[in-house]
């Protein structure tokens, strides 16, 4: 792989309002953005929350905001805790801007709002990394029903996009939104295609020990990994497991990777309600380095997402995995997947069970879909393109200083 050579090596202040690093959606995206910029030779000062673990990457300095008392964890999505953490992050970023000279301010999610302010105050170009529509997040996470709060976020988002020198979007739906609403804005679609092994080389894990630890007794393994938020559709997945195992008497093992203790207990209770204790296993948090070993044990991979517009990050690793995929026929999936590379079904328990059952009974068709998916990943979602796009948008965003 040839790494593009930048016209100028930039010093970037990146502001990420996340627990960095923790293995979940946006922190993974931030991780791979930093890794790409590092490979390109740029230096990054990252301002982020006090929560999270350091990941050593060349050319990266991490600056954590002041610890907010009593906040040790932060859930995904909008919350009152995030308001306090964002306030602390604002002052950390402000201090860095007073002490250092930067070529570019690069912000993620709601940090774009004060990134816009900093860009004006210090006359530094601003690159907005748009992972989702923030007003839409308020609805997706059922944070508020207040129309006026949503209107405020809509105005802030519009102002940020208009004033930023450039915008990165991470899925086709967001890209179309920016293109249609702000046609003159410099923007680029950079999907989260990066393989985690670029940062976390896969650990050598004993497959037999994994099988024993999680009671994988020879039945075909249906694997899900990711967060356990409501929009991921795990209720739908367990309902489909109930349909397959209790109503159709198909022997299968469902392995669910991820979730915090409270979420796991919720879904364990649902599993007990369906009488599926022998067929559903929860691993909890798993290091990214272990995921390839779990995938190697799976017959097929599932993504039962039921809401939102952002494509799940796991889709790109699913495509590369060599395993067949079952996913809901929902915009989060269909902007990446089609019927030539996956089994797409309506977001209903019986339909999802049909999709899983079809692949369990048609292994040759599953192998063909998996091969098609791998070819798609190699052709369209190559890491070299990821680097090229990253450098392209950095040059245009920082154009005032190059």
C-alpha cells in the first residue's frame, strides 16, 4: 500500500467529545482518523474526556479534560453528564489554543459547535467530522420531546456546516444530506472502512478454549458484535432466536459480544423468558484483538439494526470476514449492502429468522455471498482509498495555511 505524501505536514488540534478510547462506534472512528493522519505524517493534539484509555500512535499527544466528579462512565448518545464533560473539554481545548499554534481544528460531533467558535476567534480553519445529524440523535435516543431544543440543535448544526472550511461524512445518507442542503460546501464521504488490526494486531487466541468458555458445542454459531443500544435491534434478534429454536426446532448458538452489565442483564432476562439459556451466550466486553478469533468460530454474522441512518462500523469488517451476513433491510444497511453480498430481510422476527434459517440450510449460497462481500470490500472499501480521501480533505480544509 502506497501512502500519499502531503504537501505540508499539519499540526492539528482534534477535539473529540467521547470517552477515548473505548471500543464503540465514534471512538473507533476517531481512532482510525488519527491513525490515518499519523501515517500521512501530520501531528495531532487530541483534546478528549478524562474517561478512556490511551492508545499509543505516532505523532499523537493526548490532552484529557479535567476530571468531572462522580462521572466515571458515559453512555452512548445525548445525556446530562455529557453537558458537564463538554464544558470541561471546552476549557481544555481553549487552553491548548492559547498555548500552541495550529494549522487546523478538527472536531467530532457536538464539539463542532465550539470548534466553530474557536475557528472564528483564532482564525484557524475548521474541519467538521460529521458522524450523524445531531438533531436526529435527540430523537433516536429519545433524549427529549422538546421541539424548541431540536430547533436549537438544527440551527447550530446548520451554522457549523456553513462556517466550516470542510466537512467529512461517514455514510452515504449523511453525504446526501450535506450535498442537498449545502451544495457549495467542500465535503467528502469517508466511510469507516479501516480494519482494527491496523491499530490492534489480532491476538493469538486458542479457539478450543473459546469454544469451551462459551459452551460452543458444535451447533452453528450466529454472531453479533457491537453496542447493545435499543436501535441495534437486539430485541428483534432474540425474538428471531425464539422463533428458530422453539418454534422451528433448529439447533443454533447465538453469541452476542458487547454491552455493559446493565444491558446484558436486561437481555439475559429476555433470554430466560424465551427459555433460550442453552442457546444464547453473552461475552460482555471483548478486546478488539480477540474479535477475529470469535468471527472465525461463526457460521454467519448478523446486524439487526432497526433505526437511525448511520451505517454500523461493523459492516465493513463483516464484509471482509469471509462469513455470510444477515441484516435488516434498513437504510443503515442498504446504503452499503445489497442482495448480492448479504441476506436482507424486513425488520420483523419471523423474517429475520427466515434469513438466518436460509443460510443455515444453504451453506453453498452463504459461501457465495461471503465471497461477493469480500470482493466488494477489496474493490470499494480499500484502506488506501481511506488514506487518499483523508489527505484530500485535510489539504482543502487547511487550504488557507498551505
